[in-house]
C-alpha cells in the first residue's frame, strides 16, 4: 500500500507540472514574445480559464502527503519553511497579476502586474527545480527525522551542511526553467496565430537546445553526486523506459518543430517532462526524502501512515480524482481552440 501511494503522489506531482508548467512557462516568456498590449492579453487569455484549476493539483498533492506520509510532510514543511514561504508569495503574486491587471486601463498599472507575473512565474520554475535538486541530493535529516537548511551556505552540494541553493540545485532549477519555457512556448503557439505564434515557435527552438544541454549536464552531475542512484536501473532494469521516454520526448519535439505541428510539440514537451519526473521518482524509490546520512533517510516504510488510514484514504482519493477529471475535461473542452480578441473585449 505504501508503494502504491508513492506512485500516486508522484503521479499527482507530474500532473501538476504538466498542467501548471505551461502556465509558468507562459508567464516566463510573455515579456519576450508579446510586443503589444493585445498580444500580452492573448497570453493571459490563453491561460486565464485554467491556471487556478491547474494549481489545485499542487494543493491536492500537499494534502495527500499529509495523510499518506505524515513524517515526510512534517520534515519537509519544517525544513523547507523559508522556500515554501517564498513559493507561497510567488503564487499569490501570479494570481493577483492575472486577476488585477485589467482592472485599471493604465500603462503603469498593467506594466507593474506584467513584471510581477514574469518574476513570479520564472522564479517559481527555478525554485521548484531547486526543490527537486534538494530531494535528489539529500537533506541533513537528524535522528528524529527533522532538518533545517539555510537558503545557501558554501554552494557545495557534497558538504555536511548543504544549503537549499548550491551549484547542483541551481543547475536543476535552470533546467526546470528551460523545460517550462519550452512547454509554455509550445502551449502559447498552440493557442495563438500570426506573429505571436511565430515568435513562440522560434523561442521554443532555442529553448529546446537549452533543455538538451542542461539535461545532459544535470544527468552527469546527478550520478556523480549520487552514484548509488544508478543501482536502481541494475536492480529494476525495466525502469530504463522512463529516461527513454524523456529522450523520445526530445526527438518528438524536434520533429514537431520541423513540421510546425504546435499541438504535437505541446504533447511532446509534456512527454519529456513526464519522462524526467518519472525517472527521478524511479531512482529515488523507496526513499521519499534522502538524507545526507543514509541511516536517517525517510522511506515509504518509515514515513507512511498506518495501513488503515492509507486504505480509507485511497477510497476518498479515487472519488476526488474522478470529480477532478470530469472538471478538467469540461473546462479544457469549453475553452479549446485558438484565443482571439475582438473589439469589445474586456478582461484579459
């Protein structure tokens, strides 16, 4: 049952990254691809109906951790308190930017919220990537299963007292930003036409080169820091399908860009993200939060709730996920197709 919940939590995180990832990417690219206020409004309109629903997956994942892996929840939320507060503020700034930008017709007003929307989106991508880098690298858990990390120390990921930011976690953060920029550019290209569509396509081609380069760099750095992670593929060789999925996503993105298929490019960038996230989860299992001292590592066994709670929670989780699936199918179907502005439009 613990292993099943590990898979389900990893799946929920992957869904969050795939859905809210193009929102974050759209925010990170909009100052560079949108030349006019109308084009900026088109980007806002492309994500406006879905961004808040996409972020629900992050909240749902945190709630699921609370009753499935309470020791992980307690350790993670206390140890990462500072970056979690930063993430919370960045999420609020993005939401305020989307909702308040159009309330006053002023270049200063809209420019302020455009800047905050870009800043919040780009920094969230970096912080989420850095968080994943911390989990893969390991955190300084003590014998009671708690830890505290400052924002940075000496930027050495192999030290006894690592900070949240070091050269490795920053590299993973840069990869996350590049990957979400690619995903966001593919989404806006899929939802728009004309010059904005063309600029997004060109940006996506450049982002693909950055993603490939950073993926190679981060992969080498990961196995140099944590060589034992390679053992997962020796013990369970079938897990090689996950990195192959990421590689297939990269090739598919390139092929779709060559043939100018925006929809396929979007699905392909999602395939790459899914492959990378599942590869990370596969190599970490059975650990849910690795420790610098391996004897203090939290695993699916020592961090999970009692079996009864996991079984009852699974029943309600299935009901909740079915309702969420219906909601998302309806929303994405209602707002399918290209976004356009007409003369009397207000709002985004």
